[in-house]
C-alpha cells in the first residue's frame, strides 16, 4: 500500500484520499466475493428447499431461480432481523428451518433424515408411525401410552417415559441425542423387531388366537 500511496503522491495527489479510495476498492472486491459466495449457496439451498416443498419460485422464476438470492437479501433487510414484540423469540428463530411438506404418500425418505423418532402421545391405539420409524432403523423415544410399549422394548429399542411428563421426555431425548452408539444399537434392534408386526406375523398371531378359542 505504501508504494501505491507514494506513487500517487509523486503525481501530486493527496495521500489520505488515495488511501481511502484504495481501501474502498479492496472492500468492494471482498464484498463482491462474499456476495457471490452467499448468492451461490443461497441458490443451492433454495433450490433444494423448493424441490422438497414443491415450490415453483426458487426453481423456475427469474432466470430459473438464480435471482432468488437477491430477493432473499431484500427480504432479510426488510424483516428477517425484526422480531415482533409479542413473538416467541426462540420459535421465531427456528421457524425458517421447519418444513411443512403436506401430505406425503412415501415418508421413508423423510424418516431416513432423522436421528431419533419421538412419539409423545398422551393416548394411542397402536401408533403405527412408530413401526414406520423402526423399519428404517430409528431409535424411538416414546410414552407408556396405548400400544407403544408393545412395539418398543425399553432399553433395547428405545426409551419410554410416562405420558404428560415433559421433563422426563426431555431427559430421554437428550440421553439419546448424546449417545450415538446407543442410537445405533436401538436402531438395529428395531429394524429386526419391526418384522414381529408384519402382515404375515399379525395374521399368524390372529389365527393362533382363533385356534386357542376354538379349542376351549
């Protein structure tokens, strides 16, 4: 920088404006690079989210969505950092990361994104969504409600707590989240255990009950 200042000074230009201009140019270069990087990552993120949510904008509008990051930037300047006075601040912060997918006929790809499956029901029938989770090797945190204890063997396929006990539910979830080996062990067990609830196994069990009743 000194060489640049000395050069312009030798040309009769004042040193301070030259330094300011030089720093301004460098700042613009850095800002341009950062904006380009942020723009690319934003486009990629928005396209992925747009495909998951079946949204048209991020993938097709304005040069196939490549101007989306400009719209995001304007939106952020306008509202993203402004939290309404009456808003639940933690919920407001996490809301952009929650995706409501609508009805899905195939949920397996979504379940495979999970680390654990939580079933916090107060009352249940059987709770077949737990079986869906077990089929993709997910460990389960559930409650002693309905048929959930029939599917989840405590300390083998998951952790069970009393219903309507958020403190116990929180502790069970944290214990599961902190222990990857425990999650893997429970998930592997559930992948085998779920076959006890297959159509064939259920039919055989029902037939055996009829046979026992007929013998009596």
